[in-house]
C-alpha cells in the first residue's frame, strides 16, 4: 500500500492506494467520528463490493445504512441526489454520521455534495472504484451535480477525510471506462509532468493490459500531481484551473450530446485535442508535440475528434463554463508537453476554427 | 448608521444598520468583485424595494439580473431554489457575479444556499427586510432549504461579504411578522444577556409601536450578541448551539403543521416556553424567571403554547434535529434569565411532559 497526503492544513487527508484495500476497515475506523456510516453506491458497483465493505464495518461494530443510486452521468441530478437525503433522513443519520462514497466519479461527486450539504455538512470519505475517480475526481474536494444547462454547475468544495483507492476494483472495470480514465492520466503529463508523459508513452499498453504494478504507478503519480496542485490552490483561484485541460470543450460535448452519451474521459480526450490544436494555431505548441499527444490518445483508444455539434453550439455551451470571467472564455492551453497556462487570448473565431478542425 | 463587524478572519464582514440604507449602493460597490449582480427577492418584497436597489446599482454601472421567487416558508424548497439556478444560468451569471438577497429569512436562506453552491460558490451579500432576518438569519452564514422530513436539513455554512439592514423596511412589515421577529430578539436576552432582557421588559411596547430609535437599538444589540457567538464558533461545534434556544421544539411545530402555518418566530416563542418549562422541571430555572419570560412573550403577542400535535409526534419530529448526537436529543436549556447551556440530561418522558403541559 502507498499513502499520499493532500496537504490542506486542518483539512489534510491521506490517499491510500493498493490492492485489496476494500477488505480492511481499519483506516476508516481510525477516522470515524461516531460508529455510524452511510454507504452511497450505485446499482452497478453495489452488487460487486457493497457487501464486503459493509460487513467489514459491521463486524467492527459500525452501524451502516446503504444507499444504492441508479448508475450513470444521466442521473447526476437533483432527483437522484434527493434519494440520498431521503435515505439519510429516513435512517436518522446525524450530522456526525460519516458518508462514504463507493463507486466512480458520478457516485463520488453526488455523495460528496450530499455530505457537504446534509445538515450543513457531515464527515465524508471516498472509495473510488474506477480509474478516472482514483486518479481525479475523488481527490481534491470538488463535488457537484449537473444542471440541464451545464455540467457540475451546482456543487461545493468539500474535502474528504480519507480516500481509499483499491486497485483490485479495476479488474472488473469495463474496457471503455478504463480508457476513459487514461485520458485524465495523460492530462497530468500534459499540464505539468513531461517525464510522466514520456513514461506513459513507454507503458501505455501495459496499463491497458491492466498490469497491476504499472497501473498502481500510474495512479500514484497522477494522485501526486493532483495533490500538489490542490494543496497549492484549493478553491481554484489560480493553478488548479490547469487541471481542467480539455474540460471546457469536453463539458460542451457532454452537455451538448446529453449527459451519459460520451464518458467524461472520452470528452476530455477530444477536448484536449481541441485545446492542443488551438495552442498550435496560436504558435504556442509545436507540431511535433501536437502529433505526440494525438498519437497517445489514439493508442489508448480514445476519441481525438469531437461530435459535429457545430462550432457555434460548442461556443454557446462553453459560455456557461465556470471559468468564464467578464464574458471572456478562459481556456487551459499548452506551451509544450508538460507546460500549460490559463489564457483568454484566443478570440472566438480562432476557438471556432480549432473546434471545426477537430470534429468528425 | 451603525456598523458592527463579524470577526471571522479572512471571512470577516460588516453589518450596517440604519434608516434609508437601501438607497446607498456605495458599500456594495466597494465590495463587488465584478460589476455584475444577481438580486434575489420575492413577490412581496420585490414590488416594494427591488427597483430602488436595482436602479442605484445600475446608475453606478452594475449589470443586474433580478430573480423574484414566490413568497413564504412553504417555498423554501428545491424547486424554488432551482428557479434561482435557472435564472443565473439563463443570464450567464459567472462565479464572480455577486448574489444579493433582498428580503426576509426565507429569501436569505435560499439565496445564500444558491450562492454557496452555484458554480461551487459565488460572492454573497444580504439586505434583510424583516426584523427576524435583521437580527438573526442574515448574520452568521447559515443557509438552507427545507426537506419534507425536516427544516433546514439541506444547506451550508456560507458567509456573506456584507449585510445591510435598512430599518426603514420595517415600516411596511405586517404586525404579525414584527412580533415574530421580537421572539428572536428576546432569545438573545434569555441565552446570554440578562441586562438586554431587562431592557426589553422596559421597552417592549416602544418596539411594537416601531419607535425607530428603540428598534434600531434592539437590532444592534441583537446583532452584537449574535456576532460574538458566531465569531467564537462559526460552524456550531459548541457555544453557537445556544442560539437555537426553543428551535428544536419550534422546528417540530413548523414541520408538524406544514411549513408556513406558523411563522418561525411564533414557533420559536412557543418552543422557548417548552424549553423553559423543562428547565424549571429539572430544577435549573426558577419559577419567577419562568413567569418573567412567559409574560414577556405574552406582552409581545406571541404564542406561549404549542399546537396539540401530541408529545409523541413532537418527539418523532425532534429526533430529526441536527443537534441529535448518538441518538440523544441535545436541547438548549436555561439556568436563569441570561444563562443557558446545551444538555442531553432530560429523559424523553420529561421532555414529553413539558411539551404536554405547554400545548393547548
């Protein structure tokens, strides 16, 4: 087991990474406020892992309430969130009860937002079961639900007390979801870690083949990158925005097609290619680097072109982005592999041209 | 104009109290992040004051989006909150846009929760227009909506950047609402300020007659008490719970009758008498002090008896309270006028007996 710390003063917390961690309740027990837990999962992950986690806790004398949500990004909405509140209130969960998210990014985002707002805040822990959530969404305290007009539009910054990433859960992850997670792994290399990007070029096939050691290394390096960024800028006033490379384009794809059509990681891959192409058009990113990143996404089986929504529709959807300031779109752009910045330098026509060039 | 400060480190903010403050946009302008504001009000307060506030800001070059909600505690729910999100997204409000609540406690609680969660948090200001919100809900950062199973069950701690209490708005306040606000004013005397309680005994009729100077004094003293408590305990781990005197009983009344039947302050008055009677039964509060507080509520035209829901139903509703810990109900009880504590010492049968004795 490897342990990383996210350094956020009194809100600091550890991330444990390793095989078989779901079976060991000890780290959870050490951080419970009271012996009372609500386990939030979905109807795909629940049947695989809920009983194991729940029994481990119950054997240690912890009273558990399980909440099983419908699976999928299409359910990351208020009515589904309200199922959590109904269950918490129905089971008389208190504000000292700990809420544990067991599942992927959608479960984590929703459960985290429920924990942030139930009785104005209850303790929260994460047990991510997808590559995407292990390397990204379960670290850093961003929680949210979607609104029909925009992804993650309603949410809170709310830090977990503990993250347990059991890499054995990836054994059952569908290929498509594994690849979607790889998109966020590649992102860390692109925005700030050129050596990691080169390592990924050398090891991509082993990741896709689920080599446990290589996967664990990729997860740890990704989490380390994310933890450093989050520790420096918890609420995204500066550097943290770099983590959104490809996300403004990607969210437009997700919202434009309807939540759940494309996986988040797939949309981020295509969105990153758009951002990279725009960076190239601005003269910031070299042709060779653009080719390298497109090639790596392609080897990972990820889309490098977006759906044909029309550039105008993309721009309209992107105008709702949280990084818009004074009406100007602020995008994460690349200066090279491992070098990125937030900029509002690109004019709408330039952005539109990059989008058009990257749609099929 | 009087100004008080709520001392919360980097989240500190001023409360301005005085007549005619709605017409002066200067304090708002000094604290805006960008010249962009969303004004949230309701269909009762909006027609009275919205135009004045909006015009003042627009004359100073601020772009305003107005959101008018249906009035009343019955609308302090998710569908109404979502009207705010719809409006903010529809008008392309950004996370740097400042949300200003113009109205009473319900508007403030909902607008505050919207500000806390729109794009994970936008700047927030309060312009309370009722006595209750001027002395209580607009100070201290508690935001929430109701759930059918419990009042204020979903919310966040989220501090405003500025509170402007224009006492002239009380001129148009219905008598019943003025009295409901007096219940929270009396509360400050009961929990921690015996001299203020005695002053209220001397000045109650002048408050009810809306003597501007006496009202302003009552508001300022109430806010000062609240600001001190909140500064010492922002997220209610200790002393802040004392502000909930009468509220656990009162919330049961509000939830049990259906939100909006009784005003919050009315429920708090009857609930405080229940808490006081229980304190007397435990031998903590003298008979003379119990008589004094009942007499003051009666002079204020506030209910000193709760509705006959049955003690069992009260206890069931109270079991959802946020102050329940390890299944035990923690109540604010009185040791005297101006002296209170949080205690789980009262057995359910004792609580039931006090409720029964205070219902008509």
